[in-house]
C-alpha cells in the first residue's frame, strides 16, 4: 500500500504537481471554510466559469493566462452588476444568465478553427504540466491569502456570525464581503491553471465541506480542510498514475469520496453542532 502511494512521486512532474496541490490545498482549505460559512459556494463556481472566455481569448492571442483570466473576471463582474440592475431580474437570476452565457461563449471560442490544440486543459486543468513559475505564483497566492485571512479574521467572524448587529460590534459587512470575494477571485484565477475551469471549485469547496462535518470550530476546521485537500491531492495523483486517468479529475473525485466518507462518519457519530466562530 505504501509503495502504491509513493511510486508515482519518483517522477519530477508528479512531485511538482504535488507541490502545486499542497499550496492550492492549503489556500483552498483555509479560504473554503469562509466560502462555506458565508454561503458563497455558488459565487465561487460562478467566478470560475465567468473567467473562461478570458482564458480562451488569452490562449488564442498568445497572452498570459493570468491576464486573460483577470480580464474575464472583470467582464463577468461588470456584466452581473449591470444585469442585476434590471427591475425584473433578481441577482441570482442575473448571475446564472451571465455565467451561463460566458461559459457558452468560451466554449464557442475554444471550438473555433483558430483555436490552438490543448484548450481542453483550460476546462479540466493540467496539474502534471505545472512549472516552477506556477509554483512560485501558487506560493505567493498562499502567503497572500493566509495573511489576508489572518488580518481579516475578526471582521469575517463578526459579520458572518451576526450580520444584523455587526456594525455595533465594530464589523464592516461591505469590507468583509468585498475582501472575501477578492480573495476567492484570486484563488480561482491561480488555481484554474492547474485544476481547470470545471474542477477548480472542488479544491475550494469540497475539503472545507468535509471538514465542516468533522469539527465545529473555525480555526480547527481550516486546518482540517487544508489537511484533507493535501491528502486527497496525494491520493488522487497516485490513482491517476496507476489507473492512467486524468490527474485533475482523479483529485476532484477523491475529494468527493472524502466528503461522502465524512457524511458517513457524521451519521454514525450523530449531528455536529453548528459552527461556532472563533
């Protein structure tokens, strides 16, 4: 069993992929707990899908994917803001329409005759193709996100625990919401290159959702979520190596199985208490 897990890491590409997953897992685990706590899972998925046309356009024009993804996020945010102002259209409906339209536009661009080969990697990722530059970017993201979460911890707790009376306790809901969405956008922008547009939400939501089943304190939840993400990454890479399956999809699949195992554990142990911010 040990050899099944360790054999794949004799290859440098797998070691680089594991390092990328570890960095993204720590980032996504910590940030994902706030995504779950604030009910922003759909928003995270929407951001991931909304930047897809920007990624495809950058690939077509030979520009850095980060630049295209950033432009896609900006366009998506503006489109949602404009659509949400329509009196007959609610915000959720506006998000659904805009995100679906942008994802469809990205697919149309990807299917054009001018599209270079390998654009499917934008959808499903290429975690085995990460470079040391990608690792440096992911490390910068991890440090930045964790530092921001540490600085914003009090604000996020106050606003998330009781938004109605947050101001009387020194909380600023607008600051907390805006900061959290910016951090999610940055995480999606970096993680999408390794996990792909369709799988990036797995690393942001699944480990945190599993950790929520196992603990009800915020700080331990973040630690458990990061550990689950890293462990699932290692197991997923091993599965991909031995079964010759796509690495990103294998990692996402293992994260889903881990969540199902967490559900089974919770059923046996009994319902957990509600999360107590701390």
